[in-house]
């Protein structure tokens, strides 16, 4: 079974902190994604990557950056956390442009 | 950005009822339509990926259809069970196989015993 693992289920950070959300997949997938989920808004794409060191902006990249130094790991970075980044963050991977496999989500609260 | 809409936002049904939800998307610039089920405290899980107009897919009591000309997909659940309670998400990929996957807001289904 494909496994996509996010480093934390719950995280509380202070405004202005630099925050790292880590995601690891164990199936050698080329493509990895970061989404955030907010009530009534569905999943919104923040960034995605189709290869090591490659990244593309999604629909809401402002305030975020990403890093993909190894194929299995895709990190989301909040450069200076703000309260409006309080959300559920979901990482996903896919072997090609078909169905995505999701991690369990990280619920981030910025206070 | 593709505009993907799902309806209804939420649905309450009794065990044994059959139900269906709708996902609408722009019919131009379409590549693929995905359905996912997201149960509480679990990860979203892929149900179907469809690309061709008229596609129909089935998985147990759940089936889906796709109309790319008019830009909609239906998800059907026959004989709903309490374990079907979840958020059902659809997502559309536009343009090419490398296009972004844009999700709708989801339909929250609650099946009462």
C-alpha cells in the first residue's frame, strides 16, 4: 500500500514563526502536492512538484514556499506564520497524472 | 483556475436510501475528473478517475458517470449504509495531463441508521 506520511497531525505555532510541514511518500512517485482545506472552500492547491528540485505554484502560493531535495520528501514552509494560515494542510503524491494518494493531514493553528 | 462546484453541500439520508451528488466543471479545457471519499480522521481516498465523455465507473454500491460536453459528473450510492458517511470530493484536471487538479467544496453525506 502507498503510504504518504505527514510529520505532525496537530501543530500550534506563534505568529511570525517559520514553520516546516514535512511530507514523505514511500512509492517513488514523481508528483507531490500541498493543499489546504478550509470549511466551505474545498481543497486549494498551494504548490506542486513533478520532479526533484522542480516546483510549480498552485492557486494560493502567497506566504508559502516548498522544497523538494529528494524524490520522497516534499516540505511546505510558512516563512512567517500568520493567523490566516490556520488551516488543515494535506500532502498528496501520484505516480503520474492519475489518482492522488493523500496523507492524514496536519491541522495547524497559528496564535 | 477551473471553477468546480458540488451540490448539495450536505445531505442526510436514512440507511437503505439511494442518493446522488453532482459535480459541475467547465466543459472546455477538460482533461480528467476525479472522485474522492474523505472519512473523518482518515485520508481522502480515490474512488474514480474518468476522462472520456460517457464514462461510467462502479465500485461496489458506488458508481459515477461523466458528461464532458455539458460539464458534469454524478456520483450514485445505492442502498446507503452508515459507513458511507463521509465527505465526497470531486476534482477536475484541466487542459492536459499536467494540468492542476482543482477540487470542489465537497458534499458531506450522513447516513442515519
